C-alpha cells in the first residue's frame, strides 16, 4: 500500500474502502510509521495543529440499571465505585467553570443510567442554560438512551452535542450488553441528528472484537454521519465481567486511531478512555492522528494530570483550541 498516496486521496475527498481499512490493520510492523504519517497528513489537512481538550463530569455515579459488561457503574459490577444520584445544578455549573480554567473546548455532563428521568432532565437543562449564559465553552451531555422529545429539550437548552456510543459492532454487542439493543443506540443517534445537535458516538476497543468488528464499528459511524468519535481502549475494571480481558497493545491502539482518522477525516476524533493505560509511552504519537483528548481523568478512573497533558501538547508543538467568546 502506498500510504502517502492514500492520504492524498482522502484529503481530496475519497472515502477509505473497507479493503484499505483492513490493510491499515493488517500491514506489517515495519509500516507503522508510514501509516501514522498518512494519518497525520489527513489530520493536519483538516484540523491543522490544533488540539481540543474535553473534560468529563461524572454527574451521576454507580446507580445504572443496565448490564454493560465493561462498565464499573453497571448493575452487575462489583467494582468499588462511588454511588450518588444526579448532582445539583450548582455543582454542574461549577464543573463547567473548572473545565474552562483547564482550557477545555468542551464540557461533557455524563450520567450512568438507561436514560434521563424528567426530573433529571429538568435539572440538566437548567444547568446547561446557566453554563451557556456564563461560560464560553461547548457543552455535551451523555445521558443514555434518548427519546426525540428529550432531544428537543436538550437542544433548546443549548446543548451542542449529545454522546451515545455504539461501543462495538452489531455482531458483538449482544455479548457486551443484554438490557438494551444496538438498535436502541442507533435510534438515539438519529434523534440527536434530527433535532440539530451534533452526534458524538464511538466505541471501546479491547472487548474481544476481531478486525472485522473494528471495521464494522468504524464504517457504521461513517455511515451514520456522526460529528465526533471518541475511541476508548478497554482498561479492565476489577469486579466487571471483562476484568480479565486482554487490552490492545500500544501499537494496536495507534493502528486503530489511524484507521478512524483515515476513514473519518473531518470528525472530531478523540483518544478517549484508556489512553494512558493502553498507549503508555506511545501516548504522544496518538496526538498525530487525533485532534482531541479527554483531560483531567475519566468517569471512575484517573488519567494524566492536566499539567502532564499540557506539557505533552507543548512538546509536540500543538495549539490548544478554545471556544472564542462571541
């Protein structure tokens, strides 16, 4: 495969074929740097040397009724996580202020639940309205399965993006979760797009998927036309059904990120959960493919300190992108 030529075709508007995607995953080790160079060329063409920081807020913890096998907050998890209901409006707003102080481009309010109750949705909408009034930051919410009328309310409150990951391929999903379906997740993404919010949708790699599963996930996201793609790498949590899973190696993680970048050149592609644990010493190289990262930790696990991320970004010569006040 002529990787530089492939990058130029993608930049010119060609869509990566499934055969080319498979070649990215199956190429011999000595082509690692050439593939990363191709991904970087695409990244630079569409996103320059800018990098977006995203900050998560675990707004409701440990009370989810679903059985997602990877999640330490699920109903079947024995992991020792904090348990609390939805935080107050004031706490959610303070989280946005703190995220802005870290130079975040986006603040993401996350609740571990099947979907939002009307009471919780009222509080989240109130908090978002206050955030949009007082803080120059993009807002994303991740609240589980969403109905169309709920999507309308979030859009009207000022939510910029809604996150609901597909997690894996349609084939593998039933072995990862049984309390809702893959179609439930796809339908939520359609509701989000229909009402005019941006759709944030990605997955988790390292849950026993084959290369075909990875390709199925990536091409489904492309077909759905999502705007933002968080690529998570499983960091197995003790007490969950996937506690003994084998996470992907650092090189495998980079290959996956290159695949997603070449297939999704314009999307806000993010190295998400498990970035530090799985990429390890190769973590800086991931920023040559992606244009955003989570900083300041994840929902129930810590990440690199914001100061460490800032140093890595500066060392790579990248510029942190922030929301410009209107």
